[in-house]
């Protein structure tokens, strides 16, 4: 039952949801879920629309791609999250555009959902910077489907190398583009996967001929972190057998090759695209006449979409001002805090109270490199490296992972791997290349 003071249908004695203000949240990611959590059991009617019927825990996608975790362990049905909240419903569908004049979101199947308040929480997508062939041949990591596709590609390449090992031993190159947290985490995990398939699965691979190459234009890894963290990360990756190349620009990606600005063309088994994100091409670029930086929606300090009082944006889709011409980074904590803030502001506005500007509480940033190796930088505090950083990373990710069953399964998986027991879903699911 709803705990709030709510309109009651006199005939049935049940809450009459149709008389309540309708909040439509597009996107059930970190930001959208927090908006809905803040409005659950309150005197509003909430509809979450998402093209997937599950929430995806994006920070662990690389573990699905490298066969450490199952897809179902990092995803959770949105309906289940709000099973007990009568005022929250879920609609599975893709929103194709927003009609501000008619106060409606329009779905790709033609249905229109009318709102009193709209929240855009559609996140971002991979940025390919117009590099020829990149969007066709490189694999980004932005959805569960991407992670499954990458896992299939990696495992298939390793199996093929084993299959021909006796007749024609081949060299294998895996290139990861982008030395941010996703690129670092994926290259470390891929290196561990290769070690595992050789040691545990007995694949006939010459480790010295299987190259994991991490390339970046920048002169160091993990640029938002202090230089000492970058230097530590480089040492750890190299210790794990990852080749790190700085100052390298990709100019083209072909089906089985990558070309660099210096003219080198390298044959590859897979290219992982971790070079950056954009909101161009997402719903965010449709809700305003001119988009903000990176295609994001410009919002006021209250997180209202500029010049509108009934539309809000949160998380990666929003350019949230942090100062003059400065914006908060596209990170999960920003998405969650902005989601909570918008829920509170909608309730304040409905109740005739003044709005409060958004203030981000910076809790630091972290990235993992491999077993016992991670970096965590606390705001105004030290950078924690090694096992302590790794344990902090594990704890935090477990805490924020949605669903008790998922937490338990991931914890068991990680414990299993910690003791170096053979584990992991190293399965090539045949139809996943095309499945979404
Ligand atoms: C691989 C990877 C690793 C990351 N690691 C970290 C990390 O370690 N730490 C950290 O702080 N941040 C990390 N991030 C960033 C973090 O995940 C994002 O900042 C966060 O997910 C943003 O939340 P959001 O709600 O704005 O968007 P998302 O979580 O992306 O959710 C957007 C939702 O909108 C839905 N959607 C989009 N368009 C439509 C549409 N038109 N119609 C219907 N539904 C739609 C999507 O299906 C999705 O469910 C990582 C991101 C990636 C991709």
C-alpha cells in the first residue's frame, strides 16, 4: 500500500492514481532509477520507459565481456525493483521523440504517453568521432548486447587460434582504444582471460604471440587521476603483459585491421572501443533546439531543461553546470545524486515550495586493473593503490549492484576467482553476434 496522503477512489477505497500528477522518466539507468526511488510511495504517478526491460550495471560490463560474469549478474528487471510501489509502473519501449507542446513522449510503436513532468535519463553512447569503420568494426562497451558480442568475438578468436595451432600457429592482436577506466579495466581483464584459457582450459596458444595492446592519444593512462595513479596503473598493466602505447591516433578500423596516424596497419582479432562517450544521437539531442556540450541537454542549476518548468534531465544525458562553462563528469554517482535531486525538486514544485540548486558531493573516483590492483582517489585525500584500492573497488561495486541475488552471485564469483579456481562463463553463444 502507498504510505502517502493520496487521492482515494471513494468507490473502491483504493488509491486513485489517475488523479495524481504523472511523472514520466525516460531511462531506467542509474539516474532514472533514483528519480523513481525518490517518488515511489509518494503522491505522484510514475511511469519509467526503457528500451530494455532491465537496468544495466555498466561498470561491470567489461567483466561480462571477458567471461568473468554472466549477463544476468549485472542486469536486473526494472519491474522487480519497483514491485512493491503501486504508484510506479514500467513501460518497455523506445522513446523516439518528445512533443513538448502536447506534453507527451512518443514511442517508436506510435504510442504517446502524456506527462505532467518529464525526466530525461537516457544516458550516453559510445563516441566514434567519425573515424571510418569504427562504428562498424570496433566493439564498444555500452550495453549488455555489446558485452556479449565482445565476449563471443574474444573467445572465438582464441578458439580459432587453438584449432589451427598444430598446422599454422598464428599471432593474435587485441587492440583496446582508450586509456580511461573502461580501457584499463578491459585490457587487464582480457590479459587475465588469456592466462586462464591457456592455464585452465588448455588452449594451445603461445602467450608471447597473443598481444593485448592498449592505445591512447594522451601521454598517460587514467587522465582524471593523479599522475602517481597513472604510473602505477601502467606498471601493473605491463606486469600483466599488456602493451601500452601512448600518443597513438586511430585513423581507420577495418574488419580485421586497424590503421594509425603514423601509417601502421595492424591485423587484429578484435578492436575494443573505449575512447569516449557522447549524447549526440540519443534522445538528449532531440529535446532541445541546440544541444549542450557532447550533445547533452542543457539544464539549470535546479536540473530543469532550460526554459521549461515541467521537464528535467539527469545523469549522462544532462550538462549539469558545476561552474562557469564547466559541467559535472558523466559518472554513476553524478547520475544517482542528480536523480535523487530531481525527485525531491518535483515534489517541492508540486507542493509549492521553492526549488533548491543541485550540489554534487564528490566521493572520489576509482578504477581496477586486475586482481589485487586498483586505484582509488578520494576527494582531497590520498590515492589508494594495490590491494586496499582493489578491496575498496570490490566493496563499492557490490554495494551499488542492483538486486540481492546479483550481489550474492557476483560475490561468490569473485571469491572463486580470488582463489584462482577455474571459473567463468567462457561460452560462445552462437546467436549473440546479432542479438540485441
Ligand atoms: C563500460 C562502462 C563502465 C563505466 N564504469 C564506471 C565506473 O566505474 N564508475 C562510474 O562512476 N561510472 C562508470 N561509468 C559511467 C556510468 O555508468 C554512467 O555515468 C551512468 O550509467 C549514467 O547513468 P544514466 O542513468 O545517466 O544513464 P545509463 O545508466 O546509461 O541509463 C540510460 C538508460 O536509458 C535507456 N534509454 C536510452 N535511450 C532510450 C530511449 N530513447 N528510450 C527508452 N530508453 C532509453 C537505456 O536503455 C538505459 O537503461 C561507466 C560507463 C560505461 C559505459
